C-alpha cells in the first residue's frame, strides 16, 4: 500500500531516507527552504515520479495552516541540523494537525525534553552513538544498540566454543541466573530457532540472551 | 514602586543584548547569558556592572536549571527567531508566571509567537513605524 511521507529539511540524510521510502513504493514530499538541499534530492526525480520537491520555508505558519493533509499522510519527518527549527516546525504542525505523526531529529540530546513536552517522537543519534560506544567498551558481546531499556536490561550475543561450559549441554541443564533467558539460538549454518529445554547447545552456536544488567557476569559465567 | 531594583536576565549578548544590558545595568541587577565568552567583550569595554554567564543557549536542560523564577524579566534576544521561540516556549512551559519577552527578527514570524501566547517585540517593525511616523509628522 502506498503511503505518503513528508520530509522537511535535511540534506544527505533526507536523500537517503527519501530514496528508501520511494523504493518501498511510497509517495514523498520533500520540503526545504534551501535550494542546495532541493538540488541534492532532484536527482531522485528521474527514477521516482512519486517524489515531489517543494521550495518553501517550513516555519511559514500560513503554509502549514493551508497544507492539504487530507490524503493519508503517514508521518511528517523533520530532520534539519538546527534543533530550534525542528522544534518550531514540530510545534506548528501539532497546532494544526493534532493527529498527524511528527518525528523530529534532535541534534543535541539536551533539547529532547522540549520535543517530548509537545509530544513529538524524537530521533537522537548522539544517544545511539553513546550507547553503541559504551556497550562496545563494556562488553564486546552486548548488542545494546537496539535496546531501548538499556539502563536495566542487557541483550547479549554470546558465541559458544568447544571449551565452553554450555557446549553440548541441553538448555535445561545450563544453570542460568534468575532474570535471564536465552531468547534465540543461531546455529553455525545460519538457522535461527527459539530454543526450549531439550535443545542442545553446540559449539559454533550464537546465543542471544536477555538479562537484567546486574546478572550479566553470572550469565557469562554460566555459559562460557 | 517605579524605582524598585529588578532582576533582569538577558539571553543572547549580541549587539542588541549588550546594548540592552548596558542601559539596564545602571538601575537594575542584570545577568547576561551567551554561549560565546567573546561576546561579553561588548560589555566589559563599556563599564558593564552586572553578571555574565557562559551557557550554551542551545542547551535547554542547562537553561531550565537557572533560577529563572527569581527574575522579574527575561529578555531573549538572539538573532535566531526559531531559537528565541524554542527558548521562550520552554521557559513558559517551565513556569508560565515568568515574564518573558522574545525578539522577533523577521516580522513574518510574529504570528507564531502570537499563537503560542509569547510576548515579543519586533525591532524591524518598530523602526519602520518610527520612520513612517517621522515622515508623516514633517
């Protein structure tokens, strides 16, 4: 089903995002006050007729007020490098179109509270990068990058080798601590399964383990 | 009490912020905030009596930590209308009783501030009004 997205401002990121959405068969409106940004996305028009470029100041209240958002608009995505601009556009959109989903890029994590106060969904890349770097510093197996509950919950990816305690054991015989569970098992050949008590863990397997943060050491100890 | 000494916070120490600070500091307690230390040179060169504070004006969290409630007036005078809006909106959200006046550089952006019930002043519009008035009075 074709859906409609508005992308507001942003340069390289807007290009990649628009391309992705267009490839999925969606309709994309790209709005920018900067000619140079529009030129970046102009190249996509050759392949995608469902892309429309609009040269417009997105903080113009009259323009927002008169937007024709009757057709099914999935989301308004505001991704300039200027948080204040993103905030103004988000706020204005929320004033006129309460029901529309607004997603805003937040460049400085400190500004996130502002966007939350007007009930806008936020993307905070610096937070993600922090998580990624932190997790790779603390446990090299942790895949916390995609984990929104990273403060309390760890998602571990543990590779089993022949010398490990869990090798050749049934899941029920592995003595995992409370508040931890092996959620997914990935065999050497790429087969993925949700293991049960009788599943035998083999060398070469990768285990995805969910565990409370303070149990991580015990989990590793029980398996490795 | 017309002569009461007031606590005034000025966010943005550009040409307008510094002029305002220098005028007001004669009779009031003035605190000027800017992200760039160099901008305070405009004040120090001109016998400023008051406080300066370096703070990233983009950092809403840090601004919220200031004792803005204690101020009788907060002027937000950066050259960026969007930033002025975000700051004023955030301060009003924190406490609607804080007196805030934001500078609007582009007269076309006035409606956004009106819609959010934020007090503002528009120097360009004021100058134009004055000029028109002067010519009509001649």
